[in-house]
């Protein structure tokens, strides 16, 4: 995925350009809708992100500062009101909103599928004025990002899961606590990341001071540096996701969403397993190489085989059979994702299987498939451990 590093700092960037970067970065084009319009043609918000059962409403303002170097309070509050108005239009008034993006064309927003809504106000001016990390308007929490923190957050939390998890946990902080964050929200983010993506360390404190050195200290921490190095391989999975986005059907949209669901650490684990399978395949050169790995509530199947220059139907059928068999193997995950490729052209085929129940007939069919194909009859089992922050003492 595209990196967001420093793009907020380029002079002359307008909100529209920033939205374009957002739409092709962390949230991927399929789920980003720039400048959605109401039926009367008026703009609802600057950007609406809809992923699964979560919606993120963005309002971005390039504000001028007064002689004291501060924003006009009325302009800041206007941005907050616009966010609240967009939320009300979508979920209270249920105004019909037609969404459009380059890959999926036009579709009608469905408020019934949304369970979680986040509101984000990005202030793009040159003020150094400190802001609360959330503001409340009409009982709704609104995240207020500076341009620098938006840049940093979208660079560091560069998956939908990582970004939304941070927003959810920040919103869950007890508002009765007195929390002073010096130097910008990046220092709050540093405390969050440094405490295993949690704010639970605040539970027994009423007055909290987070100083301005936290982010710098985190980025200089050898374990954090080692983590960033280990994460490099995870962007191979991002490439797999982007290839799946070539399709425009509902099947591909669902598939791409499932591929994009894992957070950055999980993508690292998946990518390592996939790369190890590919390396072994290239070394031994078997006609067919199969591997499955269970990570959390999902089982991933990897198939490496050549299938000539045709439509790859044999490979697709083999991948589908693998995903069916894997569904019936421990730990019996209900969600199975399959990826197939080969050595030369590096074309990709995909399979997604979601099956909540496993019947006796399914088990019988699985055994028949295994007998006919040998798929995962006597799988070689290995156990590996992975820490998000590597233990450098080993």
C-alpha cells in the first residue's frame, strides 16, 4: 500500500489531493468514497470510508490562523458541526446517499450494515495550538487530528484494523480522567503502542501527564526498530491484496475485504508463511506444493503449481478443494482463504470459503477428496512463534 509519510507536509496540497492519497492508501480504493453527495447535490463530507460494519466520516479543513497564531474558534466548531451533520444525515435522517468510487462504480449507502461510526476532523492550518485528542459535540465523540498527526497515524497504523482499533480504544478512555498530552497526539499514540496497543495502564489513574518525548523515545527503542524491520515482509501481503482488487464483482469485493482484514502484525505472520512456502517450492521444484496455516480465526491455504498458459482452471479447482479440506481440519476455522501462484508469470488465483457448520456429510466428502487428491492427508506439522516486538536478548 502507498505510504503516507510526509505528504501532509508538501506545500500547496488541497484537501482533495489528501483525500486521493487516503483513498489509495491505508483504506484502499474499494471502500473509500471521496466527496459523497446528498440528493440535492450538496457535499455530505470530504471522505466516507465504509469497511465491513464500520464507517469513518472525514472532514478536512485548511484553516487560516489569526494574528495570535490560532484558529478561529467558529471555524473549528463549524468543522465539528459538519461531521455531526453528516452522521445525522446518514443514520438518523437516513438520507439516501449514492456512493461512487473508481473500482466499484455507484451504489446506495446502507446504514443498516453499520455498527461502528468514527468521526475525524483534520485541521490543515499552520497553528501550533494544542487541541484535545477528542472533542464532544451533541454527545458524539470526534477525533481532532492535526495535519502532522494524520500523516503519522496513517503511516504507523496503515491497515484498516490497526487504525480503527486505535480509534475504538481511544474513544473508550474514561472521559472523567484528566489527561494532559504534551507535544501532540503522537505521544499518546506512543504510549498506546508501547503498552501492547492498550490504554489499560490508565485504569488506576485519575490525573495523567504524557510528556512530549514519548514518540521520539519509542522510535529510538531497539525493539521498535526491530519491529519495523520485521514488518517489511508484511507488505508482500499488501501486494496480494492489491492484485485481488483487479476484480469488480461482489465476489472479489468480499474476497478483497477478507484479505485486507488482518492487522500489520498478522500480515507479517501470513507473509512469512507464504514466502517460506514459495521458497521451498522454488528450491525443490515439485509439480504441486501445498501448505495451510491457521492464524487466529482464519485458515490460509497456499498452492504453488504451474498450469500452462490457459485459464488455469486446474489450479482453481485444486485451490477450491484445498480450502474445503482445510475447513474440516483442526482448528476447524469457519473462514478459509486460499491463494495460488506459480514460479514464472506470478499470476494469482484466490478462493474464499465461509462455512459456519461442518456436517457428517461434509466430513465424508472431505475424506473422499483427500483419497482422490492426497490433499493434506499427512500434513507436516510445525509450530512457530512470533513476537510483534522481537526479543533482542535471544
